[in-house]
């Protein structure tokens, strides 16, 4: 009985150590060139000039930007390094998202 209790304590301790390690790795991964929009509103009405889009890309940490226009076809695969800027027919930014 006592041995079983000790084994449970060891199993719980190992689980906590593994969980803590994975949390630290996740935090480190999010800082390495991944798109992050914590700084911004995701809905904005602004012209999608090259300068403005580049400023958003730099602030987001993304390495790639894709401006998506109505009626055009785009791939659906997720890319954590990409900033997607969705514009209307007048090239006004409707919103932007990571992916």
C-alpha cells in the first residue's frame, strides 16, 4: 500500500515536470518569428499601402505577408509565420489575422 502511494507521488511529480517543460518550450517558440497580433486591433479601416502593410508585418513578427483581395483564390494551409491582410475591393483593410 505504501509503495503504491509513493509510486503515485512520483507519477504526479513527473507529470508536473513534463508539463512545465512543455510550457517553456511553447513560450520560446512563440517568440521565434511567429506572427503575433497582441499589439493590434484585428479590425481596422486603413488603405493597404505597402508601407502600412509592412509596418503591421514588422510589429506582428511575421516573416511573410499575404494581402487577400475579394474574388481571388488562396491556399488554406496555416502558416504561423504569415500575416494575412484581408482587404475589400477598394484596397481598404477589413481585418488581419495570423496564419
